[in-house]
C-alpha cells in the first residue's frame, strides 16, 4: 500500500507546477493510504473484526505452546519409565513393581484428562476462529469498496468458510452478490 502510493506521490511531486500541487498530492497520498490501510472511520467495523481474528490467533498460539509443553513433559516421563523398566529387566527384576504401576496409572489418568482438556480447548479455538473469520468476511463483502470485496475473495477464494457457515439457502448468504458485483 505504502510503496505504490509513495510512488504516485513522488511522480506528482516531480511533475508539480507549484506548491499547491504538491500540497494537493500530499493530501491525496494521506487520503489513499488512510483508506487502503483501513484507518478511516468507515472501516472501524472491519478493523474490529480483524482484531478479533488476530486475538483468536494469538490465543491459539498460547494454547498450542501450553499443549506442546504438556505433551513434551509426558513424552519425557514415558521415556524415563521405559528406561527404568529396561534397566530393571536387565538386572533380572521386573520392569515395574506394584507401587510404580500405581504411580504410572495416576500419571496416565492425569495425562488423559490433560489430553481431553487440550482437545476441548482446540475445538473451542477452532469454533471461535471460524466464527470470527466468517464475521470478518461478511463485513468485507458488504462494503461498497471493491478493494474490500477483493480482500474477502482472496481470504476465502474457494468459499470454504462460506460453505461452512451458510449451509442453508443461498439467498440468506451475504456472499451471494460478492462475485457478481465484481464481475459486472
């Protein structure tokens, strides 16, 4: 956005006849950049929806990091168990005794609960993201600005989210006119 607009400003300044032309070119530059970067008041809703998506992604990254740490910890614990069992077996004993088996069962039960929690959180994150992305796409597709409609098309080019959110009648979909209005 900035590079293209900057080039236009440079060209306008190079060909300017007087200071008024330069001032007008700069005003046009600021207006175009504000519009294309969605900084104008009319794009407030779009930015709010975009921020909601960003927030969902950041939350998902945090959940992913926490989940990875839990899985790594469990993997290390299982590796230590296997190493201990092999050492005891080599020494002629049983791999585990009753006390160790009870401890392992507790650990396995805790891990199963952690896995269920991870699964629930991931499912919740997916649903929140899909919902907020669909809201974002709907807002984009309803904007009269062709750039916003093209952005909607680029994000959902194969209409994956459209098909997930609007499985009912096509007339209920806010997407229905997005391609027609762009083609005509």
